[in-house]
C-alpha cells in the first residue's frame, strides 16, 4: 500500500503522543492515589491546569484550581480555625477528593484531545490485544454520546418542571425515574450504533489497519518528561502544605 504524506500543519498541531498521555494519566493517578500521594497533589493540579490552558479549555482552567482551593479550605484551613466533628469529617473527605481533582484533571485532557482513531493507532503501536484496544476506542466514543443524551433528557425534564432542586424536592422518585429510564434506553441505542459503526470501520477485521497519522514521540513528549521530572523533584524536596495537617 503506498504511503500517504501527512501535511506539515497536521504534524505541527499533533501535540502529545496518545501513548504519552495514557502514561501520564497512569503515573499521575498512581502518584496521587498512593498512601503518601498528597505530596504530589499540588504538582498534579498545576499540571492539569497547564494542560487545560494548552488546549484552551477555559472552563477546566477555572474549575480545577477553584475546586482544589475549596477542598483545601475545607480540609486544611477550617479545621484549624474551628474544632468540630463535622469539620473533621469534611477534612477527611477533602483529603481524598483533592486527589481526584488532580487525577481527573489530567484524565480530562486525554479524553478531550485524543480522538478514537489516534487512540486505536496508539494502542496498536503497543501491540495490545485487539479486544482491549477496540473496547477502549468504542468507550471513548460512547462518553460524548451519553453526555449529549443526558443534556437532552435534562432539557426535557426542565420543560416539565422535574429538573433542578425544586423539581427534585417536589417529585424525587418521579424525577429519578424520568431521568434514568430514558438514559438507559439512549445508552443501549448508542451502544448498538457504535458497535455497528465499529464493524463498518473494520475494527473487528483480522487485518491491521494503516493509520494516515501514525503516533510518534516528539519534542512535546520530551518536554513533558522533563516537566514531570522537575515537578516530582520539587514535590519531594520542597515543603508541602497538604502534608502539614493530614497525612
């Protein structure tokens, strides 16, 4: 099969290799979820914010630091100002939730910037079993469909006065039923459509498909590795405010 040249503009806009982003999510998740993972949480939040800025996801640029700041106030500042059992419970919960802010922030970058085609090409480059690579590619297409269907269901419920705090307070069981049943039907329909699309794209074929834009490591991946090394060293050497109260 003749090689197809990839335009230089597409290569310039390629960004991080999908394999680098997958490894990044795994490393950050393992680091912040480990028993001493609070040491790496500030670095993970900073990294997630920088990644959101790089893709111009301004909503995440605001949400990630604000969520981390709120959890820091609930888990570290308020317990020092007022000793109360409720604040102790909030502090313990915040100590775990702030880890998820860093992990989900980095994972959101992978989902938002990696197309199913590039993800499949990256997984094939790793020679992973086809059952695993096809499943992950279909899942990556499934989440946006479910998000769109849930937004449509919520809009329909809002027109009937069943959405929002008021509708949930007045009709809690009916609100959950009106949301759950259409979402189950929409999810089943979306899964069938995605399975048919996967078959038409040849994902179940025994022949290995050829990618027009094969994954390859570049300068941005090297810069990411250097930045991770610097952040890890800084996290281990400098004092961390998250480890002063909650261990």
